[in-house]
């Protein structure tokens, strides 16, 4: 299965308008985007939709990895998503659903941290391709099977752009 970045991020915006999926942080130097603003209610809706996507439409961790790896909006959504999982779990009367929400937040956070770590390693390699031997020697433990699966998925996603695909490979 080939995954293209545009189709992978569709899940983040298929039922959500782009204005709903992004927050405005320009006016706030603390990074607390949209406190008490209309953006909060939009972000809540976005997070609720994503919770449903991750729990129902795309329940496998492989799907989660792909969605997080290629989403342009995820970095804006990330902190709100985890808080929303906790909020929904706290307000949930059904213990089974409460457990599922807490588990989703915990598992997705683990996957998100893996994807971020893999992307950071890819950036290091891309910035200094001539130093690949030194990078491998320094960071040998980071070159895991999961990293190479991530690298393959990223390279595969550029099938319509052979120059980018070769650059990632």
C-alpha cells in the first residue's frame, strides 16, 4: 500500500475545515493558543473527530503512525488532543469507554514520540549526508526496525515525486 502525504492528511481534514484544524498563536507569546476563544471550541470539535477516527475508522497503530507522520496540522493539534482525551475520559460514565479514551491518549502519545524521534533522525541525516558513518556510530541505538519502516513509508509516500523519493531513500 502506497501512502501519499496528501491522502494521509485527508483524515485530519476530511470532516474538518482547515480553519477548524489550525489555531492562531501569533498574539500569544506564552504558546497558550486561543485560551477562551472561538478556536478552543473548534479545536475541541477537531479533537473529538480525531478521537472517533482513531478509535473507529483507523484503529491500528500502523494507521496512526502514517497519519501522524504526514499530518501538517498535527503539531498544532497535539497538545489539545491529549488534553481532550483526558477531559472526555474524566467526564465519561462508562468505565469501559473511560479506559479506551485513556489508553488511546497514552498509546498515541507513545507513537507520536516515536514518529518525532524518527523525523528528527531523518533531519540529522539530511543535514549532513556525508557524515552518515559518524551519525550511525553516534546514534546506533536509534536505527531500529521501526525507524526503517518509518523511512520506507516516508520514501514510499513520494512516489509521484521521484527526486524527493530518492532524497529520502
